[in-house]
């Protein structure tokens, strides 16, 4: 069965523009074209899109996703484990930050006047990353579809034989 760009965008919860971008970059090239030249996606394309969106939700860059999907020898498990470690570190950092917020709330509620040194001691061992990438990540600007929850991807098909 073939699906139009609009149908696929609606199925996946992404924009048509996103699908066009994936096509331009070679990340997801539709399996066919209509007589009028419109992109047509098949079931294999939908499975690949699901993988792409799963990896995006995990925080992989499009370049990383392309490398994983392009290389039939890619060790997907290794990539997933590395990303899981990064996510665990981020969770730990966010927990520490939540503790800092709790301490700041306590200070505000008690009305205690802090010295300049004490104002910064409240942060404990938290270091601040004020980079643009962090600002963009926190504002959600670099992940327009991040609100969507994606199921686990289907297994990556491995080519066998002369391919």
C-alpha cells in the first residue's frame, strides 16, 4: 500500500516539511512517486520513519541516525547503551537541580538573608551550562515533535545476500 506525504505526516505526528527534509537529506527517501511526481511511502518507509522518530526521541542527531541506519554492520545495541548512559547522567543532573530548586524554595520561604557566598553555596556542586545548545534544548526549539511519545522501533532489517 502507498501513502501520501500528508497521510504519513498525520500517522506519525510530524510535519510535511519534516518529511521533505528527511527526503532531501537522504534519511528517508519514499519508495515511490505518483504519476504527478508526488512522494509515495510504503510500509518499509513507515517502519524506517518509526525508527528515525524513536532515535530522535532518544536524543540522537539526524547525522547519528543516518549513520546507524546506513550501516548494516552498525552495532545498534552499542549506540543504545551509550545513549542510555547519557540519559542516566542527565537524569542524575536533573535530580541534583531539583534539589537545588528545593533549597532555593526553602530559602525564599524562610526569608533568610544570605551573604553573596551563601547565595552560590545553595547550588552545591551544580555547574551551569549556558551554551546555546542547552538553551535550545531547554526551550524545545530544536525538537518540534518532542511532545509525541513513540513506541519502540521495529528491528532494523539486515540485508542478506547480494544486495
